C-alpha cells in the first residue's frame, strides 16, 4: 500500500475501531474486523473511492454485521450472565484506541457497559443504526447508504432501538467526581464489611451482573435487590480478606468512560466492576471476572502505569 493510502487508513483507525467495539463489544473481534477492512482497503482501487471515510465506515459496519451472527450464537450458550469486555480509557492509552472518540456525552454513553449489554437485545441492523446515529452523529440519509436501506427504514430502525435501550439512559448520572466518590464509598464499605454502609449507597432495585464465563466462581444468575446485592459483594470481600497480606490490590480506574473498581490478586487483574448510578445511589453493578475478558484491560492498565504488571 502506498504511503497516502496507509496514512488515510491510520487516521481513521481509532474511529473504525470505536465503531467495531460498539457493534461487537469485544476488543479482539473489533480489531479483527478493522484489520479485515484494512486488507480490503489495501486491495481496492483507491482512485475510484470518492470518500474514503464513508467507504471504510460501510465496510467495517458490514463486517461487524457478519460477525454478530456467530457472536450471538456463542453468547447464547455462555455460562452465566454475559457482559461486554471492559476497556480502560485515558488519553493516548491502549483503551483510547479501542473506544474511539469520547468527545461528547453521547459518545461516552455509547460505550457504557450497561448500554452495550442492552444493545444485545437489538437486531444487528438496529444496533448498527443506533451506533452510527447516537455515537457518531450520522444522518439517516448517510446511514441508509451504509446499510443499503431507505432513509425511512433507517429512522424506523433507530426509533425501535431507542425504545429498547431507553432504560440505559443516565439522565441523572452524577458528575465524574461524585461518581468516583460513590465508587470509593462502595469499595470502603465492602472492605470494612459494613453491610449498612453498603446498603446506604445502593438503590432499592439495584441489580448485579457477575460474569465469570464458567472460568472462575461467579453468580450464575442476576443478583437483585439492595440487601442481596450488598450481601453478595460482602461475601466477595470476605473471601478476599482470607488472602495473604499484601496480595490484594484494589484501585479505582476509568473504564468505559466512568470510574470503576479494579482488583488485582498477586499482581494479576481478577475483576473489574463498573457501577451504574443515578444521583447518589448505585443502580447496577457489572462485575467482569472472566479472565478471557480481562487480558486487554490488564495490558492497558499496565501501560498506563496505574496497575503495574508482574515483575
């Protein structure tokens, strides 16, 4: 590939990867889709491509639509609750290259674990329209060209998608610093074994997902209700308290655009828990424990200097 063609692709790579991650919710799958687009780009007559960005967006979107079918088949047989792969964020880090642009509230919300989880209920076409419209601000006329549908069909797909994921909208989400303090209070109460303190920051109808993928111990079903969720995480904390002194390393990191709890045991990342909040109450906890989903996060955090890797 000539330098101009390579430069054009690399300039768009973060946007393309961000699109693919929102579509697939898995880092390696997203990167593979973008790499497939790169191969197609390198083999096409670029002089015949009037708008490289539009051409590549269409190619990546359709590659993701093809991959969603096999991804959904795998997720239907998944052990326990399935959650998206968490991605630590931060300017210039590995995560930033996967999440893509996070310049607006809509772009940040579009990578929340809550929304990515709810998007599993959408059809592939609904998901594509929703991502292109909400995260990247595409007009329906342009989306219609990407998906080869009418503009009216694009609007209908977007309306159905919005209705299905409406519960993920964080209209009353606390600002970043208040959100971080909420995560700190959650961690402090769990570590101290303070049931009342933990219940005080949980919404009455709080829900906890625990994704172990059958690889590690995790709840096989959703845990619901303030007391049950509090007792569940206190149980997790009690098991951690039995570990040798100094082996447990909790920290608070930015994950998928919000403050989250990361836990290392003997320098190995073992859990990322992302809290969803409304006001000063935790409404949901998405805890990823499956080691297959933590590899990228461990590398990203290690490179950021926040969680140093094993010596």
